C-alpha cells in the first residue's frame, strides 16, 4: 500500500546537527537528496491512531495490534523511508551524469540541496518587541510542493486496522521541527478505496467484529537422503540494518559487522511458522521444525561481508602489520620474530596467495528521540543513537546439513525473498533480500603427515570448564581437544582475544546470561606428539565444518584450519568501483539540471552587479535613494526589454537623466543586452552552454531575467553604499 506525503509549507525534517551557519539541517542521502526517515512517520502515525481512538471513544488495543508493543508484541507493518517521486531513477541519472566533468561540477551535494530546500531564519523578541541578543536561528527547510512516497505491506492487517490507518493519515497534518509555529504543514494520503464514513464505522465496530487474516498453510516435505551438503545464502541490505553488539552504552547501539547465525536461524524459523500456518504453540509438534530449529539438524553459519565476489573474514590475531606501516607488509607472528612494533589488522580480510585483501562494510549513524505523547515534546534523557550497516551491501554464509532439508528449503521459502532482520525493523531499518544458492559437496582438506596445525576462530568459541562455567584459556582449549577428540597435544601457542556472548531470547523477552569466549580472530598453533593420520585428518575436517565448543548450532565456534601459513604477505585494500551503465536516458533530472544551470548564471550576474557597485564607489559616483527606489519600481513593473525602455524614456526630468548619464548608467539601462554580453564575455559559460545544448535547453530565452537580477543587485548595494556614507 502506498503512503504519500505532500509538503504544503516549509518543513524542517531535522538531522539534529548544525553545519556552519546552520543551526539545524535537513536529512539527506549521500547525493544530497532529502528524505523522510520512516521512524518519524511511524511514530507520528501511531500518535494519530491514538488521537483517532480518543475522538471515536474506542479501545486503544487496536493501535498496539498494528504497531506492536515493546518487548511483547511484534508490529504488523514495516514502514520504509519516504523518498521523493522517482527517487530511484533520479539517483541513477545523477550518478551517471557525474561521471562527466561538466556535470560533476554542477551536480554537487550542496547544489542538489539548493534545488530541494531553502534557508529560513527566525529571531526571538522580548516583551518590548526588541530582538533578543544572540537569538538568530538559521534552518535549512524543505520547499513546499515536494512529494515523498513509500510502500508498506498490509497483508498482516485486518480491514479494521487499515481503516484506522486511513483515518490517522487524514488526521496527520503537521510534522517536523517547528511545526507549532507554521512549519511542517502536509497532506498525508493512504492509497486505499475505503471511504471516510465507512472507515469511521469499521473502526467503531472493531471491538465487536475482529476478523482474522487468512493464513498460508504450506507443507514442508523434505526427501531426506542421509548425505550432508552445504548451501550458501547471500543477504543484501535494502535498508540500513541494526544487529546489536555488546559494545556501546545505554543510549547507543553499535551494530555488528557480520550477520550472526542466530539472526538467519530466527528469521527462517519465524518464516516457517508463518508459511506453514501454524502458531507458536502447535509449531513445537511439527516434526521437521523440531528437528531443524530445535534439534539442530541443520548447521547455520554466520554471513560475512561479501564484496567483488569475495568473502571477507575476521583477521587472525597472529597476522599483524608494522605500526605506521607505509609498505603494506604483513607478518605471521607464529613464524616470524619481528623486531618492529606491530599492530593487529582492523578490517576483514580475504587471502589470495601472497596477498591479503582488506575490506570493512560501511556503517552509518542515526539519532532518534523518544516522544512523551502527553507533553508532545522530546524527552531529553531519551535521545538514543543507532549505528547501522548501510544499504546495498552483501553478506554471504552457508547452511550445512542433509541434502533433502536444503533442497526443500529452497522450495519452501523460494530461491529469493524479502525479509526483515535486526532491531527497529518495523520502520526504516532491517529490510533485506535473501538469496539461496547452489547445494554443493563440502570440500575437505588433507592434513595427513603434518605435525602441527593452526586454528583461527571466525566466530566466538565458547568453552565450559569442569565446574560448568564459561572460560577462555589455552589450558581449557587443550583439555577440550584432548578429551573430546582424543588428540595428543605436545604444545599450544596462542594469540587470543576475549569476547562476551549473550543472546536475546524471544520467549523470555530478555537477554540470556553473558558467557565469556575466545573472540573472533583468536588463533592457536597446536603441535602434536605425532604426525596427523587419517583419523585426525577426518576430525580436523569435521571441526572445520561443524565448529568447536558450545552452541555450534547457533554459529559459535566456527574456525578455519591452516588458513594463513606463509611467513609474510602484502596488504591491499579493496577498491570499490560503482557499476554504472554506459548510457542512461535523462528523463527525470531535466528540471533539476535546468534549475541549477539557471541558478549558476543568475549568481554570475548577481556577482557582476555587485562588482559594478564597487567600481562606481571607487570612482566617487553616487545615485540618490529616491532615484534608486524609482528604478527598482520600474524593474518590478517591466516584463521585457521593450517595456523597460518605455518606462525609462518616460523619466524626462532633467535631474534624473543627468544623474544617470553622469553615473554612465543611462545608455546601459536603455541598451539592456550590452550588459548581458559584457558579463557573458567576462565569465566562462562554456560548460553551462554545453550542458544546455546537450539537453536542448535555451539559455537565451531568459536574458531579461538575468539582467533584471543584475540591476536589482546593483541598486540594492548602491543603497547600502549610500547608507554607509550617511546619504
């Protein structure tokens, strides 16, 4: 269902940050195109629903049904950010055009902002009507006339809930900062066939008649083969996603840079329940759900950053670079005694022979405020921050298990589907595309004959000691390998980091106890009493597939064996190149480009008018304010050069003519185009002309408008010069 917001007055969708002289700026994307964050719209729609319930005198439970209840009930709707009309096409065209030098200079972020926004100022006055000192505030605001749109699914909503949203949109008339003093007037439209009176009646009838949404009832019927294989999956972020880590503080959430196994496992479990048409109580009796998600018949591995067809894993702690390194040399501290001071790598890596390629997924920060609906203002203590993974990034992982389960997964869920993961996924965040890939045999490595091997953790390893408590020590790891796998160990060396692991347990509505674990990148060189035989080789391959320690089914304990074995490597950073088509038809950006072209030319004539004032001032020439006022009136009344000449020639007073002639302005005012060509010849308009010709724009049709700006600027600054002189 489509939701449209039309801006009817200047509106400030504040970013909460000032830039330069601005006290508050709007929110933009990376190109400079404004958008409206979905969380703000969701919050206001929820308030509007409460207001409608108050007006109609009905139970507010229907609002909680739609928007969820923190910690207890999931929201039924997922609202995405609102973007301008044709946003996708405009973004493609701008990126394509910016490859050309003349457009690169024209389509800068600040110039794009000027098309969609303008600057407004306000000042506070005291009881005597006098401006208060230091009270000037400057804001960048959206221009009236802009339209923003988004789509959200209503499959989970009843017709009564849709009717309430329809009424809430009608009630939604202002938003944004300063909305109580004239800013932020809007029209909000929900694209539905419901009529106003019918909507009111349906909402009033909600408590008496609550029809349930029809559910799907698809059967999961795997053909189990007994052969275990792996299937990769790729997750592409369509919105920023927030995957909480144990870093940050009470009002800051820092996102993980990988997608944990528990996230993909929980996502598929919830989808299984929805598609099969079962509820949370009966699902535990479903045989295949029980084996897959509760008895862990399938092993879900985390999804790691996936870019340029390469998977990037956490760097091993024993692979380090020289501090202040300019040569990009990387050392293996298990094999090399380095004299220089070294530091661990801080990005994900992909190893290719003698090269280590580094990459880290991009993140972006957002801030939000919690609203006290009774006070209708932000509660200062409830400002909170999200760090989220940016949109249009990919992560790749694997699922390991019976071939029959994997094959049925693709049939049951589909090869590709849209889903939501992470925090705050009901608005603005969490939308992803999930792709299931090929089902393949698992490649096994041959370690036979070696007397040592290196284990590197690519997810936290959780080990419990004899007392049942989590512990991260090399001695416990040695004991674990010897007792669990019967490996005779001679010596263990390690570069280990400590991490803390906790989960959110849905049925508890809270987090689990925190366990200490070996962190990602922890590495151990394990020397054996004897060389590796076939039995130990099989154990090592099994460890690499299934993992080590506790909670392997939830993606913990994932390792790589003998991943990095060379003495030294060369470091290279992955350089991303945006894939832009060779040619794209320019359809939606023409008005924007024309506005920017005209603005550049008008700015040039405005500057020329100011420079002319400086020249007149230096020559000692002045024009009386009364004459300046008359000339400004003539310019305002003139529609073209002929009407201007007609008004000028009617100024038959000898004093006015003499003053203008003495100031060398009489002929310039009568011969308008003389000034045009004078400015034109002094400024390089070649790039503007080239763009105008390419897009079939005619710059000459606006000569009078350019010159009018020139003269208005000239007379304005002449008046200011007179003021300085006390005239």
